[in-house]
């Protein structure tokens, strides 16, 4: 099981997360590409940090929503959303090339991620955007109890999938994430660690209504904007190493 984190989510003089300490603990860095957070300098610094720590680089693409941190859904025509996604990947990819490294995968952020997982048309738009990039990239999607749609689009667009689970988020009974509008959406460090152990050892998570869900996952997300993320990630890394 790999660990990934949303990272590089500062903007200008504003900073979020403990990137310098978090980066050595993860395998994959989902780097903000400027639409929900991140700017040229932040991206450069985060790429450099990922390269130094031998961490895979992923483009963390979003709706154009800096003020809302990418957590607000937007009605964007398909052709515009494809262009926006490819533009974000291209920006990060170009900056990575300047440091003799590369982008390996794409992970949608926030509302775009949630919309992709609940709306088949938006999911197909994301697959189309990744497929249309000039080089092959993997796409990170949430591992569900039923992955038929994602697997079908993977074959159609020849895009390899990384199935993701969430270390610090509560799950609905249908396998999707509990809305951040609810007070129990983000788990405490203690609950998150037990949640992760169940996921890694038994491939199951317990939903908000105590339903046991069987999930497939290749990678586990620890949110960089969670105040407990560093200690949770450190705890998980030590446990996984054993």
C-alpha cells in the first residue's frame, strides 16, 4: 500500500500544511496546480522537495476555484473542463521537466473529485482529458465496492487506474465520502489509524452507519490540510514498515 498526500497547497504568502516534514513519509505527492491552490514558486519548491525525497509527482487538478479551495461544484462545459485539466497538468509537467523529473499521474481535487465519483459524465470527461495528454499518465480514482464504471472507462480511453482510499475521512454506506459539511466527515487521528489498519489488513472500512464495506485500494490518502496529518502519516509509515 502506497501513501499519498495533497501537498503544495500554499498560495503566495499563504501557507498550508507541513510539506517539508510530510514529504519524506509519503510515496506520492498530489501537487496543486494553481486552480484551487499553488502558484509557480510553490509548485517549483514542491517538485524539488518531491524529487529530493524520491516521491512520485501527481497533478492535483481542480475546478477554477481559488477562493473556495476547489470545494465548490461548477457547471463547466465538457470542452472547457478538458482544456482546464490538461492546462493544469501541462503547467506542472513543464515545471517538473525544468528539474529533470516528471508527472506520473493525475488526481482530481475536492469538488471535481467528488463530482467525478458521483457523475458518470464528469468521470468520462476526466478520463478523456487524461487520455488526450501528450504522454500516458495514470488516473487516481476512489476505490468503491463497485468499480465497473471506472474500469470500463479505463479500457475505453486506455488510461491506467490507481484506486485510492482515504485514511482520515468518514465513508457513507454507498462507499462515497461523507460531505465535509458534516461534523464527523474528518476522522480523529486515533479513529483514522484504526480505520487504516482495517483497510490495509482486511480491505474493509466501516461506514458512518456501521456498515462494513469491501474496498480495493492501491494507495491511501492522508490530507495535507488536516492538522493531524503529519502524526497520522508518521504512525502509518512506522506501522507499514513493520
